[in-house]
C-alpha cells in the first residue's frame, strides 16, 4: 500500500501482525513469521538443558564497551517464553532482551517507525485516524451508564451485557482507528474479553484489542493526536503502547530500541550502576539546578531571559552521557549515546515551537501539541539519566548535567550583575531582570551576549512594563511560577486563578481588575496599599450582586472513579441520573449551593440542572479572598519601592 503508516503491532504464537493505514483510508494487516527470543551468556548456561524451540550462538556488543558470546533462545509460544524466562531467573542466569516490548524486536528487524509515512516529509498535521470515544461509569445505586461519542453521542443505561453489545455495535458501525475511553488498559481488556465471550469484537484482528488504537481519553485530551504521534515516533512503539509508558520509560524504550538495532545485548531494566562515594562527595556534586527565590512585590520594567531547552542542549553540546562521565569530568569523545538519542527530538521541538508562534488556528495547536510533548520527553531525558530503573542509568550523568547548568547560571548572574541589572527571580534556566531605564532592545543585546558567552541559545522571552511576583499562600516568601505581568497592553499570568480552568469568571475578572487598579495607582505615584484595599472592598460588594452564570465553576472529568466525591464528579453523576451523556474528557460545570453540607451530593448542583436556588456566597467570598489576598500583599511590599524599584 502506497503512502501508508504503521499504527499497531500485535503478536501471538509464532506470528506478528503489522497494521497499516493508507492516506486513502484503507487498512491492511501484514503477517510475519516471528518467534520471540531472549539471550543468555554462553558461560552462564554451560551444561544446562535450555528450554527453547530453537537456539543459536551469537556475538553481541555490551554497553558501554566490550562484547560477549550469547545463546539466543527462540520460543514457540508466549507461554513457553514466560516459563523459560522465570526458570532461568530462578537459576540466577542473567537474561538479556527479556523485558523489552516484542514490538521492538519485530520493528528492529523491519526498521519501520510507527506513525510515519515512509519517504514523505514531516507534516505538523496529525496522520488521519478516525476517532471515537466512550465512557462507562457506575451511577449511585450500582446502575451502569454508557456514553458514546462518535458522529452522534448517545447515552445508554442497563446491565453490562447490553452495554457491551451497544458499544460493539457502535464500533462496528463507525469503524474507528482510535478509541479513547474512560477505562484503563486492564479494564479495556476485561471489557473486550466480555465482548469476545458474547461473540463480539472491539478490535479489528484476532487479539482482544488488535487493529485499533485504544487509549485513555484523559491522556488524549492532554497531549492531542499530534502529541501522541511524537510519543510513538520517539519510543518506536505503536501509539497504544506508547500511550501507556511514563516519560522516563520513554527514554528507556528509545535506548533499548537503538541498542537492539546496533547489535547490543540489551540488559534488564534494574540498574546497579551506582558509584560508591563519600557523603561529602554527594553533598558537593548532587545539588540540582540553581533557583533564586522570587522577591514578592510589584516591579516596573522586568525582562525574562530564557535558555531554550537548557538541559537537552547541555547534554548534546557537552556530550554528557552514561558512558562519557567520570567522577572527575566528562569525556568529549567518542560521541555519547544520550546526546545522540535526544538530538533529533531537540531539533524537532525547536522547529515546532517556532512554527507554533508563526501560525494560527489548528496548525498552531498541532505544532504546540508536538513541541509540548517533545519538551516533556527532553526534560525527562535529564531527570531519568540517573534513575536506577534506567537500564543504562548513571547517577553521575544526572549530577554532571546539574553541575553544568549551575555553572552556566552562575556565569549568567555574574555577568548581568556586572552590567547593572538586578535579578528578582531565577528558575533553573531563566532569569527575571530589571534595571532603571533599560529597554527591550537592551535585554535582547544582553541575551545575545549571554548566548555567546555560554554557548547555549538564550532569548528575550518576555518584557513586562509591570510585573507582580506573588507571595506563597499564608506566607511572605515568594512563590515560584506565580505572577501577573502587563506587556504591551496584554496581561500575562501564570499559576494564578485568572488562568486556571474551572475558576468562576467573576473570580478571574476580579483578580485582573485588582491588579490593573494597583498598576494604575503605581503609574500615578499614588498610595498602592490604600488603592488596593479600596478596590478589594468594591469587588467584595460586587460579588453579592453577581449573576449566577458568572459564578459557574467546572472541571474536566479525567476518570470515572474518584477516591473523593469531587464537585465535577458529583455534577457528572447528577447529569447522568437525568439522562445526559457525560463521558471522560467532558468539561462539567457546577455551582456551589451548600459547601459545608456533609452529603457531597448536596454541596454543588450541575449548572445544566440549576434550579435557581440560593448560592453559597460564603464559599464564593472565600474563593475571592484567596485570589485577591496575594495581590494585596504584593502592593504592601511594593508601596515602599514604587517608583524606582530600588
């Protein structure tokens, strides 16, 4: 099939099946004769009777250096493979390539990367997968509720068998390539097994879920189809498998695949590569990144200089890898495995990040999904480098990355202070600077100079005419990643109610109105604290007159079962009981009617069902105070400094 992409790999006794979809919409499965295998060192099994369908002697490389002779054991069935691996481990025989996905073994032979069209240029648009989602939940009283969203959504309630039949019928009718649901993978398999017992299928092939991509909707809502593609490409796993892998394990998966394709024996995951050091050495070297606590207050003329992908760039440019680090330093040659693995992901991330800034609409969204997912993968390459569950991990790798980042940041701090700038906040790879009279062009020149001095790309990320750095709740110390800035007529906020989903519109608006009032007072040279308290009183009075629609809260339903009866979950159950279709991934709105009621089902009311009863204004006053108090504290701190930020 021309112009097709691989989207699923399944395996059963003696056979692998590769599922492709063409850009024209056609789907086909390619069958291969395949026997799963594992490796053992020849000297460890001399004289042992080896339980295998077939065996051969092979010479393979060991990471980071050396080689050894191995016996490659092939197995006739999945069960034989499992029994043999357990038996060998009980005998104390070290096995290789025994805890990596079968899909990797299959794809290493074929050299096919999932979710790519062979020979075609990369596109920001996701590959064409037909998507359907459903949610299976249990209402109070035990009744099961199914919601299906395909071309048209519908709800069904009844016994499990009826719901399974309805779901299988919808899957057969809509024929999706990707099914997103509220269920975990284990729950999905149980549901598919129930369907199989009823003579029905959820997948396309012989396996329970084969031939379709089944993922949790909460993940798909978070990273998008484009982000899922990036996961699949990086891990070299079909998207359904890549969706179930943590970010750290994604690094491990990519490493395993690369070792496999380069003739290495892949060791098991548990890693004992822990150098013995004194407590003083650990204290000296294991310090993490450099963070300068923010100083709460209101500042005028603040620039944010940010390193682009600092840790991945350090890994690539300084060749920091498992096999290149020692207690004394980092070898510049040969080229390390870790820099090689992440270089392509780094390049792709920066490309999509720039594309997102220059685009709009769906193109911008897809580019953002890709760069965001690649960012998480790249950040994890740093964090996972010293993990004992990274089969190649070396704590010295992690520590040398941190040491390099601290040295770079100290170099930055020294230079900016010599240039007369004041650092009001620093967070590992970025600094917030201010200097009376400095303009954005001055900061751009400073970023260019810092890039040249450090050898790492740095840019002016933002320039704020006014910036609130907010204190911690209930304390006076500055809170990391919580601020409100005014830049060229725009308001940029991070970590505060004004930009949090689910916060009532009145609370969001009130927080920004108070911030603007304080800035206006600062511009006029007025008394900030007095102006803030006056505005605070006005907003508190306005709250009593607010319309109900301004006080609607909400949250996205991330899963079907919650340990606590959260407001969104309660509202979803209220809606389902009235026959509404609510599935995982839906945004559920509600209002507070009695927050102190011991019955969680009486504390809120779903907004769709709101009957006009009185709202719990004490709860909303508490929410308003929580949003506004940090700004009031910042105004008090700033009163002694504005103007001038001395």
